[in-house]
């Protein structure tokens, strides 16, 4: 009867919990497999947590870069407004005042934090404020690292971009070379757009060059970084100067001694671009109007390059978010399969269990009835 009662109690507990295996003794092999499946499900839950963290940080970064793009649209609008002829020096200084506020706003965006109070654009140094004002401009205190989180069995994703990659490492000029007018120029020559017409020729001769005008009638010589004359020519107003696979346009007429630099594109941080624009607006007088126009033209080109740079980063963020969605779908499918396998091993077949319970109950009742009969017998009953 005790064995029958124990077996019945076990079945009743299984029905109450819905679990076929309540202790490893019930089915040692299946219990081990269930533990492995539970561990896999716990790992999947951690991967989901990582993916949510990465998704949140990347979404915040995308919003920040969207705000930067809107801010730069306003900066570009102000630069064009300042370059209009009716604008006088007082108007330009007023525009410069607004640009200073836009620069502060840009620094605030670059110092944004996530929901965990960690800086978005500090690289690995998430507890360190990445950008602050220094003696020579905005300085970066973060690093160039990108924190990577595992979001799938074989899938890892960076949850942000470093401040160096986003705000500092922006190509100069048109991405191949950058143009600059010397601050000492006195002529009316204004730099226009520059472009590459033969990339192979430029790649073979890439260097920093100086176009030096040797007369007031447009004669010039082009010097390399070592001061050697590469070529000479005669500039005609409103025409382009071409050499070594590149060309750039000029308007107006440079004076003797005027210089224009053509340098290989390196990088310029967006804070320097805004500060240079502010300096141009606050330091320009009527005597260097051509220099002012050249500086504004190059600033506008640099703003366009910066906008393209931010769009590329936003595209990378979009790709990462898309990858996270794909990883989430794959993770959910795998979780369903793991739960199904665990259920097959662990969950109870109620119909089969109820049948066994009634069989066990009938056996117990039969044992109890037999016991009652036997318990009433005495020694004398055996000799009847």
C-alpha cells in the first residue's frame, strides 16, 4: 500500500505541476538535456539584453546625428546669408554670435548620454566627458574604441561610434584635396570648386602645392612641398587651373604675390569648421573681401563634406539596426525551438497521466480492500 500511495502521490504532483520530470531521479538522461536547454535559453536572454542595449544606444546616436544635420543646415544658411553683398560687418558679427551658440549646441550634442548615464561618443571611456573647450578649441578626451556587444551566437555589433570617428575624422575639402587662399592675398581672386579629372594622375603626384602668382596679369607658377617649380601658366579670369589630374576654378584676378594652397585632403573636425567660419565673419574687412569670399566658399564645401560624412555614419547605424532586427528574428526562432524541445522532455502528457492515476488509484483501493479483509482474520480462521 505504501508503494501504491507513493506512486499515486508522484502522479498527482506531476498533474498539479504539469511537469513530467520534477527531480533528476525521474529521468536522469532527460534531466541533463533539460539543464542544457535551460542554459541555452538563459544565454539567449542575455543576448536579447545586449541587443536591446545596442539598439537603444544606436537609436540615440541616430537621433543625435539627425540633430547635427539640422544644425549644420542652419549653419550653412547663415554662411550663405553672410556672403551676400548687402550684409555689412555689423550684420556679420551678429551672424557670428548666433554661430557661437550653434557651436555650443554642437558640443552639447557631442556630449550626450544614454539611459545608463554613459556618454555616447566617448569610445570605451563611457564615463569620461568626451568634448570640452580648451585653449586652442574643442578638445577630445575620449578614445577611438567602439564597444562591441554579442547579440547572437555568431553575431557581434558595435553599439556606437567614437567621437573621433564622428566629429573629428572628417575629410577636408572635396575628400581628395583642399584649397586655401593665403591670408596675405591682396587681389580679387576668389577660389571656387575643385575637382579631380584624372584620379590616377593625382594619386601618382599627390603632394601639397602652392600656386604663386608672379604678376598682376595672371602669370603663375606651381610649387611642390619642396619649393620646386612643377609647372607655370597664364591664368585667364573666370577660368580653371589644371595640373596633375586636378582642377580648380577662380573668379576675379589675383595680384602679384598672391598664393593659393592645394593640399592633400587630411581631416578637419566639425568644431574647427564652425570656429573658422566664426573667425572669418568677425575678422573680415572691406580690404580683403576676396579672401572673405574664398573662405566662405571653402567653408560651404567643408560643410557639405561634413554632411555627407554624417550621412555615411547614419547609414552605418541603419545597417547595424537592421542587423539587430535580423538577429532578433533568428534568436526568437531559436528560442521557440529550444522551448519546444524542453517541453517535449519536461511537460506532462495529461491524458496519459490521468489514465495512470486512475489505474494507480484502482490498484491502491484494491490493496486497501484486501488489507481490510486480511486484517479481520484471526488464527482460528485459518483452521476452519
